[in-house]
C-alpha cells in the first residue's frame, strides 16, 4: 500500500502547477525586454558584491533569460561565468566554466551545460531559477532539491550570495517550506529586487 503524500508535498505540488502557469503567461508578454530589465535593475547592486565566479543557468521552459545579466556582470567585474551541471539524484550541483564560444551539451530535465573537461568552479554569486517566491525570499523549485542541497553545501564552505531570478508574476503570498529548504539572499525580477 502506497503511503499518502504529506501535506507539505501536496501544497508544493499544487503551487508548482499554478506557478508554472503564471510564469508561462509572464514569459509570453515580452521575454527579451525582461532579460534586459534584469540587467538594468540588477547589475550595479550585484556587481557591488565583487563576485569572482558567477553561476547562472541556461533557461528552460519559460524561465526568464538570465544570460544578459551574466554577461553584463562578467564585463563589469571580470568574474568568471559558470553553469550548473546535474551530477545525479541526491547530489549537489557542480559548476563548470561557461565560455560563450564553447558548445553546450544536453543535460537532464531539458538543461544544457558545459561539456566535461571544462574547469569546475566554485561560485560566490549564484543566480537561482525558481517557480515561485515570496517576500521572505523562500523559493519553490521543481522538487528534486538540487539547489537546496547545493546552497547548503556552498554555505557550509564559505560566503555565497544566492539570488533568485524570476518574473514578478511568480511572486506568491507564501511558499510552503520544509526543514531543508534554503532561503535566498535576494530575489531579482524584471521589476527590481525583493
């Protein structure tokens, strides 16, 4: 007999469906302008952290395009850029150097990342994808726990700034959270910081 899902899992699953629909609508409005707005609202504040390594993500589905912000941060600060690599279920993400000239390889869940052999880097500024966020800077991801596990490991090793990247329409009143869910330091949308 299969055990019934716990209330937290049920609440997160319901919110994931609604949040994905909200993000889809937001992305359809003007995706290119949203990526440029991230640069306009976020560059100066994030550059002030003086990052050495910035990790972003290769947008999937209807995620906001963070690549313009990544390249602007690299130009403004001299930071190296990295993209996350899913190493396997239950493991933290690995971050490989992203060189715009190098081809990416397909990863699980529709992701793309630098090929094996690219240098592994440790980011000190992590731009994090999400489905939903709230004013307390809790995030709802896809449910596999990769970023929560990764943030816990990175924070155990030293200072890291984690910035959720989303459309403003992805904000909800409250994200249900569990004991292992990591809080973001900031959230940046096309309308500014939360």
